[in-house]
C-alpha cells in the first residue's frame, strides 16, 4: 500500500512548527541490534525495511525513514566491484572506466542491474512496516557516481583535461539515476536522499558545470508535490550554495565541513536545510556530554532559521555508540522544551 504524502505540506509543517525537527542519517548503528551483519542488511529488502523500522522505533523523533546509505549500489550496477564487510559499509574496489574511449563505449545499465531492486523492494517492504512518516530512498548524485566509476582523482583531473568526456560520462550517470529515481517513485517512496559528496571537491564554477546542471535534470524528471529530493554535499561548499540551490531540490543537506551560519542565510526560508553534527569526532569519538554540548550550540546558532532541520553531517557508521546518539536526541528535545 503506497502512502501518498503531500511533501510540500510536510515541508511547510516542519518550517511552521515551533519545535526544531530531527533527521540524522541514521541506519547502520541499528543493524547489529537486529542480529544481522552489514552485508546481510544491504543484500535483503526485508532486512533493510526491518532496520528502517527499528530506527523509527528506537528514535521516534526522526521525521522520515531512509534506506541505508550504501553508495556502492549505483556503481555496482555499471560493473564496479564492491568489497563487502560484516561490520563496515560496502566500498568500491575496482573501477569501471579509465580512458575517454572507455567512457564512450560504456553502456548505461538496465535499471534492474546489480542490487538496485534490493533497495527499490526495500521501499515496498518498509511501507508495510512504517505508515506514520515519509520514506526516502538513498542513491548517489551524478558527479559522485561518475567519480566512483573512474576513481575520484582521475575524475577531478578529467574535468580539467577533457571536460567533454566527463560530460559524456555524466550524461550516462544521470540517465541511469533518473531511471533509478523513477523506480523508487513507482515503488511508493516519498522522496530521495541524494548523496553528491564528491561534488564538494569541485570549485563553485566546476560544481555548476559538472554537478548542479545534471542534478537539475534529475529534479525536473521526478520531483513534484509528492516526491521530495534532498541533496547532500559534505564538502567545503559555502561558496557553492547558490549553485546547489539552483538545482531546484526542495531540501539541502550539509556536512560538517561548513559552518551552518554561513549556509542558512543563503537559502530561502521555504526550503529545508539539514545539518550537520560531525559523524566522526562528535558521534563516534565524542562522549554523551560533548555531543550534547555541540548539538545545543548548533541549535542555538540556528534559532533565527525556521527552515533548519537538525541532522548528522553524513551517515553514521555502524560502530557509533548508542549513548551518543541518545544524547544527541535528548539535547534536541531539551532545547525544544526549554524554548517555550
């Protein structure tokens, strides 16, 4: 049963609420609580859905359910080789293209290649378990997929030495991602959390040329009142906000490389902006006391911006201590309570 949610209304209610809402990228820390490994989780629609449900039970303040951020799925569909681990998130070990000739002969894979259907089916399964909040599918953005296909340093070099070939690769990546987004939409997802982290390594002009232009095509192909795109970039992008906003995404998610005080004033108050407690130094290496302090400081800094949503700067690793996650949620609840 597809749950149709007016995502425009969902967004407006978040902005109009007197409480700050909360959407950390929180999936993998809940995997082991269910007794299966990371590999077993990202290989089974039922396991993904069960984990998503576990997240919403464990942390009821979370305003949406998101599939696990396995950023190898899109690359794997093109033929990339993935390294799986029981305790760590999958990673790419063998890339697909090296030369301009490789790019030109690269075929756009069928949208059901690799494990794509595992994640599409996970959305269908999750809808049976989660009926009280939106469900987002996770996938890569165009430049990050292109960089995964040919290795990051080679991709960055190609933007300067042979931009035409890079644009051919981006066209192919975007064609595949649009098809994948349409699959998520048809499966009943309420939106997509699109990770475009590698674009954060581009200069503002390059980001416009090699990322935002292609993200915009994706947005135009699938986003509507019932399907909401959140664009994630964890780079030092305070000078690229205008370009990212130009994509038309209804939500923007920032990593901990930026100060959110530099970001929020650049984005209109009707667009949700998510961020940005450090997943490593705060969530993983911090203490409940230190993460509480950082969370309260960020919330205080964001008081002037009703379109701010509290989040982690990126997805949380499987090994993040539960007591730190609890302290983060508690800090947000206390902030809202004391705000009056």
